[in-house]
């Protein structure tokens, strides 16, 4: 019986080549378009999830309103990271990253302009999942004038990856290679090739609380601890920056806010940065969650149209086979077998 159904379906498809091509092509294009959009959505929503501690990592942001100017910063004060670790026992670790701009790196007699260079604290490897293939994560960025490079950069400049102890010249300064890490996945909100030790630059030791130029990330001991820190941030900021504001601006934070201005800290989950953050001082270009919603709706609409079109065409054709149905009924075919046959013929 099944063999007969398959034969009938095959002959029907050959007999109606135009219909078959139109119907199958329409459904195929609809499914293909839907799958491509799904791949895009999955890619966009997978940013920074390669980090094994992603659910416990948050970035500290700063919101500043001064008069009519309201600026949302992705960067914070130089001493913030250490102060958070000192003041809150549920903060397991914190790290600062700062974009260093472009530098010329010497390779032989050639100077190559590199743009993916950042400064980072030694705790970088304790917070983010950046597997090291040569060197020690514990000491890689501990010393001034040290640099950690990616695997592809190591091969670009040295043709190998066991390069700890080698030197690279950035502009007019020599740096010692202290480690080689695997290339950072493309699905990361920052993607640098060089991480220079933060201690190399005296500015990183600044104690100023009224300036912001360091991207600061905190790792909590528990995923729910971020709520405790968010509640404590206003008092924390007042405690550390109040005296400096009084000295420089001649007013307290309360007086500053009474005039309609404000100076606040808040947190953004690591996995929300790519799609839900577009602040001043981002470490890379971000997308927006609205694109994901729009493309998801388009994918659903395309799939719906393709399925409806496929069913309409198939139903219209089935009316032409009324005589066949009649003959099969006369010969004793049951309703369930007729339904099964037409379902097979659909595909």
C-alpha cells in the first residue's frame, strides 16, 4: 500500500512539473530566508556568552546630568574598581580596561599600525574567559611594560606562539611579551589584539573621583549579588567622591542634585552590553535589541506566508483529484488511508 502511495505521488509530481517547482521553490525560499534570519538572531544574542562566569559579570556605568546636558557613560573613575573590591565582600573581583588608541608596532624594519590595543589590569584573566596558551595568567600583566597578545598576532610577528620573553616596540617604547591568549571570539563586545599592563601608565593610579575614562567590570560571588551593590552605590559614591566634589565644586552631592543635576552609578549585565547599551565610551560598536525583534517578526511572517501559500496551492490541486478519491472509495479505501496519501503527496 505504501509503495503504491509513493508511486502515485511521484507520478503526480512529474505530471505537474510547473506546480511542483512553484510550490516546492516557494516553501524552500521561505524556509531558507527564515533560517538565515534565525542564524543572525542567534549570533546577536550569543555575544559574551563564551565567558564561563558571564552571569556574574557586570559593567559599572556612570550617568551624568549637568544642567541641560545628560550624558550616559560606559566608563568610570580610575580608583573605582579597587574601591569596590575593598568595600564590598560580595565583589569577588574587578578589572579595568581602557582603549589605548592606535600605535605603530615594529616588525623587522617595518612599522605596522595596530588599532586593537587596550590597557588592562592583571585581574583581566580572573574575570573574563581568555584562555592563555603561553605564559601565566596570574603574572602576565603584573609588571609595567608587559603585554599579552593574541595567537594570531603572535604568529604575525614571530611565526610561533611560544614567545614569552620576546619584545615588541610600540611607538618608541619596548614591551615584554608576558603571555599569548587564544583569539577573542567575534561574539564579544570588545575585541583587542594587544593588552598592555595597566601599571605601565601612571594615570592608572589616579585617585580622582570626578573624571571617567576606564571601563570597569565587577565579578560577583553570586549572580544575585548585583542587587545588593545597586542599592549600595549611591552611598558608596557619596562616601568616596563627596569630599572631592566639595573641594573642587564647592558643593555637596545633595546640593548638586538639588539644582536638577545628578551623578550616579549603575550596572549593566555583561550579556546585555552588545544589544542594550549604546553609551559614550563603549569598547566597540554595539547593535540594538530592536533589530533582533524586527528580524524575528520578519522571519515569522515569511514562514507563515510560505506555509499558507504551500497549503493553498496543494489544496487547490487536490480538488482536481476528486475522481481518484471516488474510485479509491468505491474500491474500499478508508478515510484515514486517503488522508495519509494526500499528506504524502503534499511533500
